[in-house]
C-alpha cells in the first residue's frame, strides 16, 4: 500500500459509503456485528466504511473496551487495506475509517 492511500484516508478524501455503530455491544456481539458488516460491505463492493466503537466514556473506569479490540479485529482481516482514526467531525477518537481492498477484475470477462 502506498503512503498516499493512507494519507488520503486520513485527510477524508475517501467517501464513507456505510457505517456501523457498536456502542453498547458486548465484545462477542461487537465482533460478530463487525465481521458481518465487513462481509456485507465486500458483497456490496463498498470500499470505505466508518466503524463507531465509542470513546469508552460509559465503560467502567471510563476506558475504551472496544477501541483496541476493533483495531485488532480489523488488522486480522486480509480484506482490510488500511484504517485510521476518524477526523473530529466523523467521530474522532470514537471511530475508525476503514478502507477495504477493491474487488479484483477478471481480464476478458464479458
């Protein structure tokens, strides 16, 4: 991946095509929801997604629980090309912008 792709993602040059809000979900439910969301986005040939995990202000100790987990789950998916923290008006520290790999085109397809 070129640096320009990540730079463009951070600067908001990709249009967010869909989003999921994981606020209030348990770890297990959040993981299932996120993986299902990514699978549906791939089927719909979407490239740029927003994943709202929250800032953790409602969590015990006011520490974000899902933030680190979501990053790990995304990093483990081959379909995820890149992700970064959302800009402040897109959710800031409570959200990620995710870029999925593009669908591979087959040569000679009719």
